[in-house]
């Protein structure tokens, strides 16, 4: 299933991604933000189980702020899990 998540507190504005029936993350694309770094994150998490992505990215901070683009992806995935 395809999802879109509006980020908060980051340079990126939103994230699009898909979660397969097997709870595997696919096609992560960040819009806005540091393009090269965010493409890298998308490629690194491609094909990973959602719970593993959350465990690795949750709580990462950027520039002393309360969140980061990777943290926002973890937050998006946690939100989806709450509603499943």
C-alpha cells in the first residue's frame, strides 16, 4: 500500500513510501531537504522490515533540533502501525 506523510520540523516537506503485504518498506522518496542524503536513506531502507527501520531511525536528531528526516520516517511508520 502506498502512503504519504507530511513531515514536521524538518527541511523535507513530506515522504512517500510503500509497505508491502509482508510489512517490507519500498520506494521511499523524501520531498525537499538534502536531496543526496535523503536518496541515500531511501536506498538504505529499501527492502527492510518496517520494525527494523523504526528501530534504526527512531530518535535521530538533526542540528540540535527535536527531530530529523530519518526520525520523521520512523514516526510515519509508527503512525501507520497504530492504525493497522
